[in-house]
């Protein structure tokens, strides 16, 4: 059975690129355009991994992680941050909130796949 990954990003082109990269490797992908929609989706169904952006309308990536981690269903679900921000402070906030790792945008497909394979197989 293939692994299911939730992508949360307000940029349609980023969502498309991440989805394409993952689908080519056999992952199933669900896409959401902001943290609030992502939170509803993540609570409604269990995913093998969540990849989230930081700067989005309605709910930022960190707000999403904090809210999702408050839900018992998020236990054991790895969250990877995908962001243009490389600020150390934001990275520590993301880790403190419950993110497992960080991938910079624009991302290299090979690097993203390496992280995903390492985390979910």
C-alpha cells in the first residue's frame, strides 16, 4: 500500500511540483491551500506525513503544527517544513511546535525525495 502525504501550501505551483515529485515515486498526495484547510483535512484522515509551508493565509505553518499536535490523532505523524525562510529562530519555533525537519524552497526534487524516503520509507 502506498504512503499518503498531505501537502499544505498556498502556492498552486509549489503544490503541483511537490505533488508531481512525490506521485512519480508512488506516493499518494492530498493538497490543501492553507493551514486551516490542512488542519481539517489532517484531523479527518490519518496521513503518513505532512509537508507544510510557513507563510499562508488563515493559518501559518507553525500555527497549523501547534493546532495539529494538540490533536491526539497527530501522534507519530512526521511533519516537514517547506519554506523560503531560513531564519534560525523560525526553525527552532517549528521544531518546538513539533516539526521533524526542514526543506528550503526552491527545493531540489532529489533532496525532497531523500527526506520523504528517510522519514516514511
